[in-house]
C-alpha cells in the first residue's frame, strides 16, 4: 500500500524524472490515439485464431465464457494500462516508478516485445510474398502442374474423390510449404536461405522504418489508412463469401451452439487465453500509446470502445472465414469440420484453396493478403515503438536521434529475424510463437495488477484517476482491479500451464533440445523480474531492509507536465495524502 512518510514535495529534483517535452511527442488528435490502439489490439490473430477456436470450443456457446472474460478481465486491464500511461507519460520501464522494485517487469516487457517483433515481422512478410503471386496469369496454387508439386498433390475440387486411406496434399498446401517456405524436414535442418522470402522481409522492414522514423508523428498519419482499410476489405470479402454456395453451412458450423461444452474447463481456459492475447495487455504497448495521450482524455470510454470493436472484428472475421470454408466444403465434397483449421494453415493454405475456386481468384487473393498485411503491421508499429520509447525514457539524450534509433532497431531486428527465412525458418518461428510470450505475458500482467491494486494501493490509484479525469472510479472498478481480475489472471496462468500442448508443426514433432530453447525464451523474459529485485538486494547489504522498503514506494509518481504536477501535489496535500519519494531519496538508499 502507499507509504506513510511525510510529504517530500520540497526535496531537490534530479534530471532523471520523467518530463513531457516536445521531443517525446504527443498525439495530434484523439483519433490518432484510438486508431493506433485499434491497430495494435486487432491483428492477424482475429482472423486466423478466433474463428477456429470459436468453432472448436462450442460455437455460440463459446461466446459466453469469452465475453465474461472480456468484461471481467480484458476491459479492466486495458483501462488500467491506459490510465497508467496517460497519468505518467511513460512507457514500459518508466511506469514502474510506481513501484521501483518491480522495474524488472518493464525490462521483461521489452524482451517479450523483442521476441515477438522478430517472428511477427516474418509472419507479415508472407502476405507480401503471396501478393506477388496474385499478379500471375493464374494463381500458382490453383492446380498441381507446377515444378514443386509431387505425385500426392490434389486440387481442392478433387479432395472429395480421394479414399480415406489415401495420403494426399492439396495444391495450396504444397505451394505454401514447398514453394513459398521450401520447408526442410524439421528444425534440425535449417538448410539455406530462401532469398525471395528474405527479400519480402527486407521490404517489410523498409516499410516499418518509414512508418516509424518520426515516431508517433508518422504513425499517427499512417494508421488513418492501415486501420480502417482492412475493414473495407473484410466487408467486401464477407459479401462475396455470403453469396457463395455452401456459405450458410459454413456459418452454421461456426456458430452452432454446443451448450454442454460450457462444462468443459478447457473451453473456459481457451476463452481466457483468447481474451488475453486478442486484446493485448501486458506487453507495454497500451501503456506506451497512452503515454502520448492528453492528460485529461476520457480513458474509460476509449477502453470500452476499443475492446468492443476488437470483439466485433473477431466475430466478423469468423463470418468471413467460415462462409468461404462452407463454399470449399460444398465444392470439394469434404465436411466443413475436415477443412476447418486455424493459424498459418488457415491463412496461407485453406483460405487460398477456396479462393482458387472463385472467378478471378487473383483479385480476392490480393484483397485477403493485403488485409492480413495491414492487420499485422500495425501491431509491429506499437511493439517496436514500445521498445524504443523505453530506451528514450531511460536515456533522454537519445530523443534527439530518434530516426537513427529507429534505423538501428530495424536493422537489428531484420538481422535477427532473417534466420526465419531459411528452409527451417517456419519451425523456428513456430517455436518462439509457441513459447516466448504464452506464459511470460500472463506473469507480467499478474505483477502489474498486484503492483497497482495492492502495493501502490487501490486507494492511491483511484485518487490519481480522480485527479486526472475529475471523477473517482466506481466501486465496480475497485472490486475488479483488486479481486476479480487478479483471480482470473491466476486462473489463466494455471490453465495455460496445465493444458499446454506438445509443440508440432505440420504434424512434425520438435526434438527435446528445441523445446528447451523454447522454454528458455520464456524464462529469459520473466527472469528480469526476480533478477532486478536480487540486484537491489546486493547493492547495499548494510541497509537491505530499508532499501527494499523504499523501492516498494512510488518514486516521483506524478504527472509529467509541470503544471499538472504542481496541481497534483496540491491535490494530494488537500486530501492529506503523503508525498512520494524523490530521486534524491532514492539515491540516498543506494
């Protein structure tokens, strides 16, 4: 809870405290802020994960646990992170001035984002590669007459003519794995570089650099196109899909309720995890984007709006996907449940299979892959900006060299992610996607909410919100932040560990050494939380207890704007609340 020491508002200040200045930046309008967070929260997972998960977990019945998780955990976490960023004008590491002992959590967020940026940039480079093939006279996955096809290849329209005992691969499957990926046998065989894929990755990073080179000034302009345009494409694809024969059959499979599945703990666990990774708390991106927002911005309305649009987009994507899967089932003679899949298989194999059966497939493929690219690149913007803002908040002098920092960051991540452009690159990508963030982000969120509700104290936090927004949050928010949401996060953490599946890709298992590397990617992010605490403990053993107590208390946790800060300190004195420790006090305990 809050410290009980006397106010320290007159203590001498050092230059280390956060200051809002022109070099850090601020959104030019509220619409830029809303669009940037929409771009971050709505990604490729809304298209290739949620629809299949909904179908697999009970159809419309799945929406009950999912919406409950969104209301009781998703919105509270999203709202809390916007409030933290908006109040403090800081990113991943700076936000932990609220409880300096937990600063390692901010470092953990930077590491998790770094892992994700590496493999996610490769994922969004696949649509660029696929877009290239859309300009061919015929889409190359349409038939089995290409040089990479094997004797086991069949077209989508011939799948229903195969015996159940036959071993076959569709033309789209062989195209993606044998031509686009040129995939090796397993992760042990990295093979050589797929130069076309590396070229697509370079193009991706060039686009990312030019969109981020001026920080939020350029991002704020780019999102006016990259966020709304995918919705136009989604609606066009939905209208086209709904007019296809068999579309209704696919939609029925998508939403047909299996009410008995509500008694399955695994369904509730899947709903919780989907909520968690669909909305995106814990990565630092929400806090960072909010740190550029107006101090008096109505954060609650923004949170509810963005999360609601996220849920709507997931449901809309389900109709887009399953209407086309129903059409594929109708044409191939194979049941919907046999063609339905999720992940990369849906985006780059199954959906293109169906598109190939349409007139002018190049047009529909172009729209679909361009939509995937736009959905993905917005997420990379926010994650990379979160990493760079953490650097800028720690070393102020770098703010004058933002373009150089952006260029260096893009080159580093291009180099690191290039290993995933080898023949075995997809196995590496899948490994890091599976392990690097699945557990660590949940742990980070748990630490975050415990810090806000129990260490800093819910009373202090609600007082901050009252000063910032002019109205104290209701009792509902106090209950969810202090009790309900932490319990749900603990549930998500436990079920994520209990129900974790053995990793495979394309039915190919991973060796034990690769699984160890995967778990190491998880550990190397969350380990910064205890490591930073241990670092504090060994710095000055003679005053260990005093040092730890001080670092559990807020460090200059005030608004960044000097006028807001002065009003805030007067507000706390009026409410007879103790002041916060200054940098000088902190230095004295080192």
